[in-house]
């Protein structure tokens, strides 16, 4: 029998955009989807070289770097593993405030490294003093940090934490910027991040399937001396291939087209700073709702003010109400928001306001939430 797609999956029109507010994958704009309807090119063709060359500078602007942005065909977790395999010698300090911080630590252990966890309760972030203390107590050669912890909606104070890591000699800072990159400031060069990565399906608002990252020179030098980097996720191979504007292996060519189109759309919006400003406005829209009608109904932010992600808002449901019921009520109305993550499932919900969403969609979703709560 023919393979049928589920009946609720039909091509989207521009009019319908703005109701799918998961904290990843996020909604993909029709223009970006359409960009994928192009014929294949060989991955060793000049057409591929030209495509990678055209994306080089726009990608540098998104990542705020003069260095090379490498692109891989894998989930963001692939580049998390690359960070570990190519950046950790022996002992890593893992900053953990939720599921993705935990994942970073678990991958390092799975790769045979010693891991020291510095953990804070869900919704909180590692603060500068805590990090300085931990680095004084334990000798490590790398630190893993999740900038925007998607499971709790907490945003770590990256610009304060990075210099503390750099006070130490030869300790690399490995940063998961999966839901911060392209949605809030991530100053790769100014903060001297040694490895920073994201995935295509979060604030870049592409379909899932690509990982993107930047490595510092000293990260590349360290990688060269590490014997067990593996093959598919070897940073050194990536650096060499991308220096020739070549992918390492056969990439997801269609997703490269989507990325090219999205980079064009970012420039049209006014560049990466304009994109950040739109995300900040979406976070503020949720904050003023919680300060107003949402708060009156009993909704609260999980993270404190000043530590809230610009791309995902994690809200506690009103006392005595199950957060999952709200997610389902919105679903019945044609709106998709995220449920809470793991142990936070019954008590929290998450609104993903990243990528190509805007304040109007966020306000509309909050309006639905209000109706569901009444
Ligand atoms: C989504 C996410 C990941 C994992 O991304 P995958 O593409 O599913 O591997 C890692 N870290 C953070 C902070 C995320 O939000």
C-alpha cells in the first residue's frame, strides 16, 4: 500500500504560520520550506563550493566571529559529542541546571572522561562565584556550559562566566548555545568561547538535521593532539574540509538550501541584532503577561528575572492545576506549545518563541492560555 502521511500534515500556507510554539523543533517559515524544493547538486561540485562560500560571511555575523563556522549533518547533540571528543583531555567540569547540562555531562562520561558536576536546582543558573569556587577546588581541562537551558527556560550569565573560565590556564570553555544562538546575543569572539554550537531546528528556525559550530584556535590545536576523536565528528576534519569550502561527507543538501534562504531573510530583517531585538520583545511580552493577567490567574516564571531565556519561557501553572491540561487545551484550538520537561511535566509548560515568531503570535497564544485557565 502507498505510504500516507498523517492527515494533519499538509503543506503550510503563509497565513497559517505562527501557531506552532514548541521549544524545538520550531515552526519553519514557508519561504524557507520552499527553498528546499531545488534539485540536488553533488557535494564535491563547484555549486556546493559556491553555496558554502556564499554562506560564510552571513554565518560569521550570526555567530559573531571571524572564525570558520562549520556545518554538520546531525542533531545538535552530535556537536555536543564533538565538543567532548575534541575538547576534553581528561577531566571536565559540567555546569548543570537541567536536562541538557546533564546530557553534556553524560556524553563526557560515555566518552571515558572524568566528570565533576556543578549542579543547581531546576530553574536556577550557575553564578560567577560558584564557578570560581568550583574551579579552585577541582583541576579540570574543560568546562561545559548550557547557555539557554531549554528544559527550564533559564539563561546562564555567559558574559560573566566566560572570563572566570579564562582566568585558568588551558581550560577550554565548551558552550551549548542551541536555544540562544540566533535568538539572543552570543559573542563568540568577544568572549573567546572555545567551542560553541547550535542546531538548525531552534532559533535558526530551519527543519531539524544540521548542527553548526565554531571552534577557537586553541580548541583546534588541542583536538589535533587528542588521539580518540573518532571519525564522523572529528573537528580537525571539519576544519580542513570547510577551509576548502567542502562538506566532510554527503550533507543534507536540501537543508543547506534552507539555511542559505534563512541567512538571506536574517539580513533582510536588519541583521542578527534586529533578530535578537525581536526575541527580546517576545520574552518581554510573556513577562508583562505574567505581571498582568497571567499572574492574576496564577502563572509564574520558573527562572528569576534577569535569568530568563529570550527564546523559551518556562511557566509554572496555577497552583492545583495540571500544566499538561493547558498544553492539551491549546492543542484542541490548533495551538502547539511545549509541555514541561521530565520531572517538571506536571507543574510547568514551555512556550517556544524563537525563530520566525513574533510578539503577535506570542500574545495570541497567551490569550488562549488565559481562556483555558478561566
Ligand atoms: C534541543 C537542544 C539540544 C539537543 O538538540 P538535538 O538537535 O535534539 O540534538 C541540546 N541543547 C539544548 C539547550 C537544546 O535546546
